[in-house]
C-alpha cells in the first residue's frame, strides 16, 4: 500500500510539474485566446475610456481595444482599476493590458512591455476660468495646491517641479477637487482637458492653461508579452486602412494621432 501511495504521489507531482511547465511556456496571446477574453484595465477618462448613457464603455481607447480583441478572435472585457496599482493588476493577471491614455514614461516602460506610441499628449494645468490669466506658465503656478491622479504622469510632473499636490483616485476626481474649491488647480492630460472643461462641458467654469511637458500614449502588457507585437501589427493595419483615423475623429482626438509605420 505504501508503495502504491508513493507511486501515486510521484505521478501527481510529475503531472503538476508538466502542467506548470506548459503554463510557463504559454504565450500571452495563447493565454488570452484560450480563455476567450482580452481583459482591459481602464479608468474613467474621457475621451479615451468612459461610459455612455447605457453604462457601456466607449471612447477612443475602448473602441480600439474592442476592435483589437475582435482582430484576435476574442471578446473584450473592461475592468476599472486603481491607476496606482496598474502594474500589480497586470502581473497578477487580473487584467491583460493597460489601455487608458497611458503615458510612456521610463518607469512604465521598465515595468511593462509596451506598444508603439499612438497618440501625442501633454500634461496641462486646470484652474478656474476667472483666475486663468494669472497662471499662464508653470512658474506662475508655484504657490498652488494641485489635485493629481495617484501614480499618473501629472503627479510625476508636479512632484518634479517641487509643487504641493494632493493625490486622488482619478483625473476626473482631480477636476472635482478644483470645481469644489478644495484644491487650487489640477494637472491632467490635454486630451481629457479638451473634452472635459470649458464651454459646453460639465466644468464650464474651469479652463486649461500652462502645458508642463509633451508626451506619448502607449498600451502596456506583461513583461515579455507577445501581445505588444500583435497590437503594433493591428495598429499599422488599422491606420493604413483608415479605421484608426475614423475612430479618432469620432472622439475628437484626430489631431493627436501618431502615424503607424
């Protein structure tokens, strides 16, 4: 009996090792296709990712992610994440990619395998319209208290300048802080600023002023993922076929689009 138990234990251990080895050899694209779903990590970030009146995720990034999933032959699932935890979410396989107007910083590119850049962007200062004339440069803003999204490029820029800031959950939350008067200003992406503040928006009394930098957006995958290469192929085909430009025009980001080669 002892020999039988020992034999069964050995066989179980061997099968476990084989399964683990197979899982280790499985590429990200094989993993996604096997489960039939591309899980995309996002935040509420108009015009890239936001919900329509029916609660569906739309936006330039959301639409492109859905199109990429279809190109892979799988469904798309959007998961709202804490932006500061994006690498942890990715590495734990809670999500398969971060696709949310993500700035390609050195830190991001060291922690993920990223796609080619697809949009230009900048971090801009948001202030109440009635004081905007006083804050036209970064130097003008030195005494302000900023609301910034935790873990964002905006937070990095404000911190690098040595200015006081309050980290919040999202860029939308940063706008709310300024509108409520609990912070003097916010720093958010210029593409979001164009869609979210000023005349005809929910924040008509806010405006954007000083740009703090220039940057580019990319999509992040787990380190070593083959999905980044496949996305680059999809981007190129989508750009050359015109679908990428049409999607960009739908959400007013066509001027920021980067040619895919």
